[in-house]
C-alpha cells in the first residue's frame, strides 16, 4: 500500500482532469503520485481509445520531487489507454500518455502510509510534512511508492502536506494505529491551483 489515495470520494470536492505526459518527459508515472503542471501542453491532436484531444486541450504534467517547496496540482488516478485498447497500469518514461489527475480543493483529504522512518506521535497532527518515494513506483501493480516522510513533520509552510489526523478504524491493525506504517490523513499544503501560488 503506497501512494496518495482519496479518503472520502463521496464528497466530490475534487475534479478529474485529463492532462498529458509528453514524450519529452523522462519520468515514469504511477497511480497515487503527486504531479504538477509542466508549463506546456499537447501541440498536436492526440488519439486514444475512444477519445480525440485537439492541440492545446491537454496541460502537460510532471512528477513532483520529494521535499519542501515542491508544489503539486494533483494526484494521478489513471490513464487513457492507447488506440489499440490495451490496458495501461502506469506510464512508461518518455512515452506520450493521457493522464487522469485528481485536482483537489482546499477541503480534500488524502490517505498516505507512514514510511516508518520516524516515531509517529499525536503531536504530528496539525503539522506539515513532506512526501518520500514520489518519483518511483511498481510497474506490475501501477502503484506509486509515495509515502509520508515521518522524519519531517514540523510547522513549516514550505512543506508539501498538512497533517489532519490518523485514519483509524480497526483496532489491532497497524495501519490504523499510531505506529510505524500507520495511515495518515493529509491535505496538499502546496496546491498549485490555490490562491496566491505562483504559476509555472
């Protein structure tokens, strides 16, 4: 279990937006990764299974680096399949691919697993934190390696996440208790589409 996952999909406090990973982008992409706009878009018509996207209709995206000051526009939740209808679990580096990105509003909460690098504590709730492992993933499952960097929680507005709580729910389940490997509830602290965030 890794990657950023929507905590309560029933709230509809998000948008699923079609974006594009251009062939010039040399990073693989996986579900659950934090991504950001790249400052470009498709310059020609893109055809996928059942969809046609005219030039300029898809904003290009890139994987966000781990650590402070690295903002994100949203989280990868899927991909358009190619015109031959083959199933796509992840995006191969340097291959053009239409990517489905969940764009959250300010109330959107995600789940993210603790990387067991620190000592989880209740005092982390309300703090800021960063992600770790965001640039890699599992090509078999299509899942990102993105986790909560447990060494970072602090009061720092330049950090990528805001901790709002612990998932909880099942006593005796390590993911639901305050321990290594627990699942934190977080918001994106550096949202690209928030007010007063500089463009790319």
